[in-house]
């Protein structure tokens, strides 16, 4: 027994990063020297110098925050082979999938995610899968019903042949029958073919249904969908599967939920959906662990649940680890990451670094939560739990309080008490709990309760995930970031200018909303248990949107200087020029090194650099404006769902090429970038026709540095430059060009007047 007890489940190992630290610190030192130089010479220069100083102060502070995040990277090693030796009885897990729109999120993608979850390598009677459909779409429900029939074949097939990728659309991309991958014995070959045919039939059915305006007869099971509007309908909950009494042992239980929506009731987007999922599942299965994934994030590693359990189960982590977050990774990203949004390098350095502090932030998908932590438990409450008392926020609570916190359903607060006490045995046959489930999924259930403020997914930000994670860290919980091979989950990253920018805008908006809310990390540090270095991390993360302001000012400086015959950098003849030059060189070398070490190409690095510029002056700028408007009470923020592409990744060269070309639409997102580009072009033109000669002494007048910076910016905005000359979706729309030209004209006139 003692020996078994010592078998490790997981380990956190520090990574060596001496070179990286040296480079990071050198850069910080150089940035500080630049600031010092500016301060010492500010009296000789005017407002341009001051503006440059302010921007560079921001950049320096931001770099300091980044160095803090990257300083202590870690690796998580897990030993799933020891799991059942230590815990022969594995705990139940409820798995949540959210979808919101059958057009932007094609049901075929959603059901692949569901199928990959139903088929994970974990005792199926311990699993239950809940699909939340905010689109209230009969097509989604129809697809789920069909998928559940297919699952009865698919799950045993995966188990029998130990299939590695359990989302069928990915699995059937490879053909193990013609290649001799899986020791192709003839029985396997036959079953493989049969399975493939079954899957194709499923796809055909769903495609046919999606072409019709009504996917199927709205009778029987489907009758509830007649007369529903997406934002005006009663709750629909359906236990999917043939019989209502017992479930076949080999496929986990599957439940469809479309929560009630009424026009006047705020539904809080995904956060609202997650809270309904928590409550309905609380009544039905009440598993102590919950996994949540977006509809496009399939389980890519059949061992994911076991991997997560390695980090959650032993008694030490019971008191420490609040949640286990797998990195967000993507499949089929276009080559060299043209939109800079595949997040590989971000997780590799920032992610690992933060995981070495209190833990990675929650990123909304691929995350395992403890139900009791979502219900508001602090690490200290675990001691009370051991004494069989129910407590949240460090205080014992009785039934009356439970009802106040969790809402009027007695049955639900009873289930919550079970979850908070870590007691097993709250269960009810699924169909018996249906009535109560309708009650807790209704749109006024949360009135007067703590849902969305103190417990569950927290409301008030477009990035409800980060806010919810921050509240968990505030209580002193830690989190982990396992990176198994193969990767735990894979999803779709948006491609195309408008989709990518809209997502970035939503993120930056949501993050900034948190910074200025009462759930700000500053309070979490002062009044809660958020660690100081975690505070620094959250400050960096939540201020993405703010970065747009210094970025925009700094990008305007070179053009201004050229047109106004001024300077914001030391002259080439001045030895001080070495400081900005060294900053430029070291920063680029350091980031190139990170890219290469993470197995990415130089081209991917360049795409990231250029998309960084573009995103900050477009998406982040508009995000900041949106938040200011919200603070002034002039507008509300809205969750715009990302389009998921249903690609067939047979590497069609034409579509691949197109995926790399930047696309535009009429959105105001593209106005600032286009303006900035036009301004730089005007400046460079006036320089090259000799209107603005270089000054040849160290005194005032234009220097080479400004011209170089302006050229560099034009290079970064190359997708926009091309967009000026292209047509259709690859070209910048006329109206945008018109707006930008007007703005650029105003700027140029201003420069001439001031210069
Ligand atoms: O009203 C809504 C809006 C969205 N969703 C779901 O939320 C998920 C994420 O939406 P998506 O459009 O894919 O946004 P992304 O920007 O890709 O999502 C990332 O960023 C979000 C906000 O930070 C997180 O919630 C996500 O988990 C994270 O993957 C999807 O499953 C949607 O179906 C809902 O259920 N209800
Ligand atoms: Mn997504």
C-alpha cells in the first residue's frame, strides 16, 4: 500500500532558460538607457521628444511585465499509467460543449467535438456530455441525435482498435487501409471501411438537412422547435439516445440543452450558457469535475481526461489546484501562421512562464474545473469539507444561505451541498430530474442569486473565461498547464482579416473590461490572494487594448518627423543612435530565436511581427474605444461569434494560397491601418522627391532613423499596401480608402502647420 501511495501522478519541473533571461534583461537595460538618454536631452528637443519618451516608457514597462512572465518557465510531466493504481475508482466527469449559431458553427464540427469526447479513453459510465445550444437550432439537435446513433458504433470501434484521433472527420483523413499504418489485418480493414461508410452517411444526412429551411419534420421529439425564435423561446432539454430508462454501457450519456431566452432578459452569452450547464448537470449527474470545450475544440488525445486527473486527484492538489487548462492549439492553420493567431509561441514562453507562477489563466476551452471551486469554494474550505461541513468563502453555510446563493431550487442546492462537501451519491435517474432542470435553466432563475457575481462563470466581460479564472486565482487557487503529446485539444483559428480582427477586438475589449471592473486584478491582489507576480501578468494581459495608444502615436512619429522636418531619434552621427539600433536588433533576434526554438519558421515570426503592428492599431484601438463608450454608458459590448471554417484539409494548393492572402471588409477596423499606411507613403514620397533633405549635422532636422522607421512600417503594412490595389474581398473597400484618405490629409496638413 505504502509503495503504491508513493507512485507519482504528476510533477512540475523548472526549465533552464539562461540565454533567454540574459537577452531579456539586456533588452530591458537598453530600454532604460534610452529613457535616461531622452530625459537628459529633453531640454534640447520639443514635444516630439516628449511624446517618444512617453511611448517608450510604456513599452519599457510592458517589457518589464513580459520579462516577469517568462522568467520561471516550467514543464508538467504526468504519469497516467499510475492513475488507476492510486485511484482504482476514477471520479465522474461532466463534459460541456457550447455552440451558438448553426451557420457560423456548422453542426458537423460540433458533433465531431461531441463524438471525440464520447469516445475518450475513460470509463464511459463515469462520463456525461452536455451540449448547450444558444442558437436553439433544430438542425443542431437533429445532428446530435444522428451523431448519437453513430456513436454506438464509433465508441466501441475506437476502444477496440485504440484509435488515436477520435474526432471522425480527422481520423478518416488518413487511410490506414492503403497505408499499412495500423497493422492492417483484414478484420480491421473491413470494420474501418464500414465505419467510414457510416460516417459518410452521417455527413450526408446532416448536409442534406442543413440545405433545407427546416431540417426535418417538426413532429415528435422535434415538435418543441416549431415556433421558436433564437432569442425568444422556452427551455428545451432533451436526453439524447433511444431509450429513456437505461443507457448502453459503452456510450456516455448525452444531453441537449437550449436555455430559455427572452428578448428583455440579458443572457450573458457564453458565461450564461456555462452557468446553465453547471446547474442542469448538477441536477442530473453532479460530477465533481467538469470539462468545458468550445464546439470546435475536439479532444485530440484520447488520454486527456486521465492526463487532467493526474493533476487533480491527489490530496495535495485537492487543496491547491483549482483548474487544469490545456493550451489552445489549432489544426489546419495556414502555413506560416499568416494571421499570427496560432498562439504556439505565446503558450511556449508566456504560458509556461505563468504556469511557473500561480498558474495559467483560464482560456475558456480545454479546461477541467472542480465543481466546488466553480461553486465558490476557497482552498481553506477544504478543511471544513473534511469535517463534513458545507462552506464557501471560508464560512459555514446552512440550507437557507445555500438557497440564497444558488437559487430557489431545493433539489439543486442539495446537489450543490453534495458537491461542496465532496460527498458522493447524489444522483437521480436522468429523466426524473428533467422537471427541475427546466426550472434551473429558465431565464429568471438567477435573479437575486450569486450566479455570475460570486459563483459560476462571472458576468461583465467579453472574455468571461479570463475573468472567471482571475476570481479563482484571487481565492488562492493555482492552475496547471499540461502539454501532452499528442496535444490535448485542437480547434479552429479564424482566418481572413475580418474574422481574425473581430476576434482580437473582442478579446482586447473583454480583457480591458476586466481591468476597469470591480473584479480588477489590483483588488484581487490587495484584498485577495492573487500573488504579486500574477498581478503583473494580469496587468500585461488585460492591457492589450491600451497598447494601441502608444503604438499608434509611435507609428505616427516617423511620418510626422519627415513631413515636419523634425526628429524623434538621435542622428546617425550621434553615438546615442546605437541605443535604438541595439534595441531593434536584439528584440528581433530574441523573438526570432523564440520562434525557431518553438519549431516555427522565420516567415511565421515575420507574420507575427507584422500582425502585431496591424492588430494593435486596428482591433485593439477599436477595443479601447468600445470600452470607453461602455464606461460612458453609451453602448453595450456584444459577443460576436467567430466563423468556423469547415475545411477539408487535403492541402488544396489554391485554397491554401487564398488563405494566406489578407482579406478586408467595410468594417471600421481597417480605417486606422489604412490611414497610417497612407501617411507613411506620403512622408516617404515627399522625402524621395527631395522635398525633405536629410540634415548633415547633429543639430535639428530630419535624420536617417526616421526614414528607416517609416520604411519598416510600410513593410509591416504590406498586406494593406497590396489591399489598396486588389479588388473584391482581397481589396480595401472604396469607402474605407475614402475615409482614410481624408484622415491622412488632415494629419499631413497638421504636420505641415506644426512643423
Ligand atoms: O452567446 C454565446 C456566444 C458564444 N458561445 C460559445 O462560446 C464559444 C467561443 O466562441 P468563439 O466565437 O469560438 O470565440 P473564440 O474567440 O474563438 O473563443 C475564445 O475566447 C472566448 C472569450 O474569451 C472564450 O470563451 C473561448 O473559450 C475561447 O476559445 C463557442 O463555443 C460559442 O459557441 C455561446 O455559447 N454563447
Ligand atoms: Mn473559437
